[in-house]
C-alpha cells in the first residue's frame, strides 16, 4: 500500500487502496481536500463523503491541519488533476486553528514568511526551494565520491583567519566583563578555554590543504561564518561552503574541475527536480512580468540552468577582461556604477555579468588576477604582479566560484605573508606543508547558498537557507 503523494501521482494506478498522511492545504465545499505531504510540490485531491462525515470532523479539517486518510485511488471527475482519492476513512492527527495559523492559502510576502520561517516551508515556493537544496547537497557529495575524493570535516572553531578579512565571530568561555587582562590591558587569551584567541571559521581551505597533501583529493562541505555587518540580498552571517583541494593539480586542472563539477550538479537537479524547477521557473516569470522591461532577465530560470550546463566556460585572463571592460560601451558611456579606468581594479558584479551576459554570452572563468587584490596563499606568477587565481562567473549573479593554485614554494610564501603582515607563528603548520614534500596543488570555494539561489531563481539569499542568520537576526 503506497503512502507517499509523489509515488502515488507518479504511478497513477487507479482502483488501488492507499493510505496517506499529510497537511491540509485547502478544504472547499466541505468535500475536497488538497493534501500535501512534502514529497512533491503537487497536492493530491482527497474527496470525502461529507454527508456521512461527522460535523465535528468537518470543522477540524482546516488549512494546516495534519490528517490521515484511507481510500481508493480513482480517476478524477473534476478539472486540474487526473486522479484523486475517494476517502473511506479520515482521522485528524493535529488541529490547526484557522484564526491563528499564519500560512493561509493566499499570497504572502517573503518578508512575512521570513518572520514565520518555522512554517514557511509549508508553502509551494519554499517547499520547492528546500527540496532542490536537498538534491543539490546530495549531488555535491555524489560528484566528489564518484570521482575519488575523500570527505574531510575541517574545524568550525579555529585560531586562523584563512581569508585575512578579520570579520570573524569570537569564541570564548570568558564571562561577561570578567575576562582577565595582561599587563598592557589586553585580554589574556592564554587563560581562555583553548589557551589562545579563537573564532568561528570563515573557510576550511587551509586545513583541507593539509589533508590533500596526504590523501590526494579531498573536499569539505560545512558551515562557515562571517561577521560582516551587511544587510544585502547576497550576504549571510552563517552559510555553507564547498571546498575541494587536490594535490598535484595546477590552475588549468582546477578550472577543469570547477566546470565539470558545476555542470554535473546542475544536470543532476535538472533531471531529478523537474516539477519543482518548473514551478520555480513559472514563479520567476510571473514575478518578473511585473517589472519594467529593462529590469527583466533575458533568460528564464530553466534557460539559465541549461545555459550553464550546455555551454563551454570561456577562459579569459584578468588583463584581457580589463581591456574588454575598459573599451565597452557601458564603460565609455559611464553606465557602470564602478567605471573601469586602469589595470588593477577589483571587478564588481556589474562587470562580471557584462562579460557573461553581453560580451561572451556564456559562463566565463577569469584567471591570473593582480596579486594585491587576492589572498596570500595564491601562487605568484613569474611576472611578479599576478597570481594563479580564478573566478567562475555566472549569468544573473556574477562570481559563483573563487579558487586558485596554491603557493607551494616555502620562501615565496614566507615573503608574501610578511608583506601582508600575517603572523608566521600562527600558521606554522601551514608552512610545514611547504617544507615536507611540497607539491603543486589547487582548490576552490563555492558558497552553497549562492548555488541554491542561482538554481532556484530566488532573489534573496535568506530564502534559500532554512533559518537565515543575518545582522540583528538569530530568531528560531
């Protein structure tokens, strides 16, 4: 006896006895229940015999209520569905007060739904997004496991700042206003729980490198944190990062890996999330129809996804990209918010999107960036001014992946750390990798929520993670 809405709708076999449990989406005419159990975006219609159903039970069939039904699957006599359940038994498992339940069968703003994040997944949009997120997560692990990578859990609590950004959340066991101080008045972290200043990690990359230099091919996929006081649609204080690291792989191999990985995981969800993606595609089209023509996307959601899976990623040096941008019409006509006037500029999303959407009309991988705008661990090129960095750029979003060939030369890394005022003592173990069996190695980082946002077409990154953590918000 099948008990899953997705399986039942897929089989379509009529005259079979079924049992279902789920939540009421709507109940109309005291007869037709739209039931959803979370297995699919599609509801199944359950038809009850209201004349033989107690009045007390009918009153308890409300939006949000949890129910169990048994009955026979039959061809539907109405419009909108091919099959329905002719209910023989119904049980109310959990009541839902219609005067208090916030998720009513009407359109709610995303801001309102964020305030009710514990219930928003019961809506079509958020259930679709979270099923896609789940499948994407599985696809990430599947790709790496199928390709010989070892999954490594890197520390969440760390004493190092991998990015050099300084925007980290401190971890301490000191009580409020009772931290011991040194003679010069600074907090004495030697007396703290870990005996040193520690923070929540911004990246597992440095630790992953140590495992790549023993296991060959590794990846991390875990939570990371950044104390950036930013309230934009693209930032979270807590997010998940995918970070592969591979020994004996140079930048060209890194670019190959990033392209193959992205195409693979997107192809997986295109194949396994068809109903959810079709709904999200339609939702985005409807939302954008309300915007002025100039603000609408040139591609639908599904077109953006196939744009990535079906196109070769164009590889362009930073220097070539700067020349293209400097001579572009938007730059000459001063339409860029951040004009490009010289080599060395840090590219913004508007520049990245121009290269992808207007100039090359395909995904782009930029490489060999100026050393002074990139992290200390990136390998210095022979020209002495660029590093073996690469960014993968997508339509509608800009940078999706950031990666690099790592600096494997001990003396060069020491000089770079000195130039950037990075304490050698704090990263003695990282330097050891360059002393004992050093070799060329590379890797990249991909923010999982940004990938989910691109895949689902959601405009705000807070809507692609179950419970967003942002400035002034740690509810739920």
